[in-house]
C-alpha cells in the first residue's frame, strides 16, 4: 500500500493523473516539476562535493546513499515527463520503468566498494611506456595528466599486449578494425588512447588537474563512450558511481547484453593514481582554493604562510583529502597517522610523499623526493611569521639535504609515510 501511495504521489508531481482508472497527463504541474528537478539536481551536486570531503568510509557510503535515492527519483521524473504518450501504454509500463531504475540504483549501492587513490602500483610494463605516453600527452595538450594516462593503461591491460590502452573501439582509431584488440601496434594504441582521453577531458570541461569531479567524469566517459559524459551532465550535473551504474544498466537493456563497461571504472583507475597526479615535483597551485582556502584548516584561522598552512595545502593537492592535522608543526605527523592509520605510518626514514615533523624544532613540511641519501622537501614559513594570502604564496621553498642534515637542522625529524 505504501508503494502504491508513493507511486501515485510521484505520478501526480510529474503531471500524471488517474480518472476512472485511466492515466492522463496534465501540464498544470510542469512548473512545479521543473522547480523540483532543479532543486534535486542542486542537492545532488552538493552531496557529491560533501561525499568527496568525507573523513570516513561510513560517511561516504551514507552520503552516496542519499545521493543515489535522489538521483533515481530525478531519472524517473525525467523519463515520465519527457514522454506524455506513455499514457497509451498504461500503468504497467511506468511500473516497469520505476522498478528497472530502482533495481539499477540499488544494485550500484549494494555492489559499491571503497578503493582508495594511490594504493596500488604501476607495473614495469606500464612504466616502460611512459616516454611514449608523455610524447602523445604533449601532442594532444594534456601533459599534466600523464599519471592518469598511466593508470588508465594499468587498468586496461597492465601495459601488456599490442593494444595497451584498449583503444581499438575508439572513434579515433582510423587504421585498424574497431573491434576488441583490433590495434596491433602499441605506439598507435597509446596515441589513440591519449587522443580519446584528451577528447573526454574536453567534453567534461575539466579545468585543471585539481578538478577531480571533472576528471572522474572524463574517466568514466573513456570507459563507456556512447555519450555518457553529456548524459551524466544533462541528467545529474556530473559523475557519480550511482549514475554510472544506471547508465550501464540502461545500455544493457538497449543493446540486449548482460554487461556494459565498468561502473566502478573511476575507482579502479584511481587506485593507481597517487604521487605525481598532484604534480609533486612542481610548484604549489595557489589557485586551488580547496587546498589553500576554503577547506584548509589553517586558512580558516587566518594563519596564511605558516608551515602548517603550507603543509596542509600541499598535502591536499597531492592526495585530494584533508591530512587531519590541526596542531603545531611538531604534532602533524602524529595527527596525520591518527587520522589516516590505513594510509600512513610513522617512520624514521622517509618516502616520497611523506609529511615530516621537526622533533626538537616546531616545523612541518612535505617530502617530494628521496633517493636513499638525499631528501628534497617543500616547506613554508621561511620568513617566520603569519602573512596575508598574497604574501604567503611566495613564502615557501624547495630544498635538498642529506637525511643527516635535515635531522640536524630540526633536531630530529619524524615522517608520516604513505603505506
């Protein structure tokens, strides 16, 4: 009885009414339906952002659940309002539509899993293709996305075979049959794959390497093709794992197949994307206000230019989430490990991408390179004072020391190393 009542309410809000058991469509609710659609899409976008900033897997799953349910109702409403002629098909067809969408959505919810970025390594075969990837990334003007392209190759083939980017079915393949593994030249496969992803970047309107929402949309578009990017933007405002599953189910029905693409493709690729994607050897991107402004704990306190402010922002650029430290520089390693024990561990020797705290000197910084002898760090607060934001953007440095020298300068150092 609750399901029938709910369905009746949904039909009414989208303009359908029942008169003597016959469904008819009315445009009197069109304005209301449009307003509700806009409101739900706005809420959906906000929930996507909130989920990305979640501190625990539990919170992420909870927010995703809310987002999934809302997007399902939006999809049902769009489908019904778009085709008034469905009245001829009767209630049975609408019920099938509702059931199909909810099966798809809840299948996505039940099969979802949390895969952390940067938790898996690239193979030697993928690394061997790096020079070729870089060549074509520069040719197609996406040289800042080499780490993403390496991860795509790793997910697609592990770097093995004659079509390591699995690009044979791409529309940009003009030399070989557009069938699985049709390309038999690894160099050409890489060129087509890079060109395809460059096109996805363009379609998704990715702003820069810090635009994770746009990159996720582009990645799922690389896997799906067939208009997923425009479909996701028009219907949901962007990518989500839930709408990726709905699209897959929709294509299965349309093509009469049992499986279509990989709804978890973004997670599967991003597990190989760690250091380098955030341009670890480059300069901080102070235009990334998620790292240096609105999300930065120390920015909220007005502590621009402090070493803690710099380390927090640089960490966020590299990893895409909060390091969880809120104290002084000499507390940051302990607080980071406490906040993310599954991702970081304390050590007396560094790894690239580690955070270090001075033991006898209140300071914190980021390790951007380590060769077993020499350690290169980035650190802020060179002038020893709090600055304005504009001043803080120049108050940092990149320096190389031996590990012994670094220990001497800060009277001992401790590292929070990525696992």
